[in-house]
C-alpha cells in the first residue's frame, strides 16, 4: 500500500518514540519508504528535545517506554499541541484508553499490529487535518 496523496500543504514528519531500536528501525523504514520523514527517540528526553526542533505531524509512542506513559503523552501534547499522538498499547501492561485520551493521545493501537493498519490510522489523521 502506498501513501495516499493528501495535498502538498502537510508536513509528513513522523516521530517514533520507542525504546527498542529494532522496532523503531522497522517501523521507521516502513514509513520512510512510503514518503515520510522519520525522526525517532529512544526515551522521553530525546522525544522532547527532537520534537521541539522538528515539529512532527504525528507521534507514535510506545506505552511501555516508561513507568508513566501517560505523563510522556501529556508532556508531548503540551509542547507539541499540533501533533497527533498515537499510543501503541503495552506488551506487559494494559493501556487505559480513557486515561490515554485525557493525557492527549488521539488514537490507541494494540501492540500486535500490521504496518498497513498503522498507515491507515496515520492517513485518517492526515485526512482529518486537511478538512
């Protein structure tokens, strides 16, 4: 599946906040081949520093990246209010959907996902931004 043309006004910068290099690289390469500029962070400090410079349109946050993933989402939401945040549900803990949305997550995705499913979610966010 190729990225849909949604207009030239959107900046297709995707930030991946994931502590496992392998997952961060696989997801990043998938979206890079589909036309996105990828920035990545392995922890919260990197995400805050990098995000302020690059202003990603969409942020994918791993729920298991810290002891308080809702705090990370809340901080990212506050410093990058125009970014859409997708929280990927944890492997070892359950993500409370309501709490994630209160923190600032726009979408919650189950851990075992297909990249095409994630791409569809990102595309729907981009389409919403155009309208």
